């Protein structure tokens, strides 16, 4: 499996307490994950584990929309994280008092890169089918998968190599200072694309993608295996190591 090196720096600060909210004293890092996708949020929650408390944009219905129009995963992830960190910092409070404190904004962008298609669908993975029409926004998984299979119909198995690629941007919430450049963490999972979908689990292109070293698709392997192998798991593992190291440095200091 090929992994890309992540960019990581900065020191973890104490959480920002919002006006009218009780102080959250447990050793838990609280994140706002910049997504309304319940599948993605659940996957991130399962991978990060119990030392992290997650909110999503579904908990912040008034959060500003961010147009993901960058040419790279890193560009889109950075844009989302910085925009939302600025919005949260300017508010000094959450929409709901049960949200208590927030430490960081976590935003990711990810997608499928197919070698036979020169890296497509790439940053357009979630709206791949919409590129053929006047539709805006994301398109259903079944439509995206159908387009992918149509484009690859004459490509033999040995040339159907592909990878899932994820970049995560992490921005600290600090109302007292300007928003800093995000820390970036990326991960890649190599594999190949099948000729027909298989499996009932997962989402997106999971029923078509077989990770390297396996014969089953992500949709057949199930969440436990996928959450150890996936591009997002690789990126989140780097993020966890960086935050743990920063916390250790703070204690020693």
C-alpha cells in the first residue's frame, strides 16, 4: 500500500469554552467534522475512538456553505476547515448549549483516482455523474458507479488499478487570534476496480473497489476491516499521532 506523507505541525491548546456552556473537563478532544454525510461521520467516529467527541454540520444548521471548487483534495479540505473555523471563532458560542466546547475543525476531501481515466473522478468523485448533465451538487452512488463502469467497460482487470485518496485539514479554534494554516494529513489505499458491484456495506465506490492484498470489495469486507485499511483511516491515524505527540509535549513543558 502506498502512503503519502502528511504535513503536521502546531501545538494543541486548551479548548474554547463558549458562552453559557458548561466546562468540559474530561480528557477528550472535541471536533466539528465539516460534513453532513452521516456515513462519513460514522466512519470517522469509529476510527478515532472514544477519546474524541464529534459534532457534524447537522448539529450546526446555520454553518456557512462552502463551495468545493479547488483542484485538489488538499485545497478543498483546507477551504472548508478555514471557513468553518473562522465562523465558529466569530460566534463565541454554539447554537446549542449541549455542544459545550470545541477544539478543532476537521475537514476532509477524498475520492477515487483511476489510472485508466488519468486520475478521474478525483475531486469530482461525489458528483461524477452530474458532470454529464446540468445537475448541480452530488449525485447518487448508483449513478456515479454506473458511469465509472461504463467508462471502464473495455479496460481489462490488470489495467483497472485505482486508489482512494483522502486529505484531512485540521484547524484549531481560537477566537483570540487569527486562523492559522491547517495541519494536513493524507492517506492512500491502493486497489483495483471490478466489473460489477459486490457487497452490501459501505458507501460511494466501495462495492467496486478491491483493496490491494484482498479479494473482497470494501463493501464485502465490512466496516471493521475497512476502518483499518482505508485512505481515511491512514490519514486519521496520522492525525491521532500528531495530537498525541502535541499533548505529550505540553505535559512535559
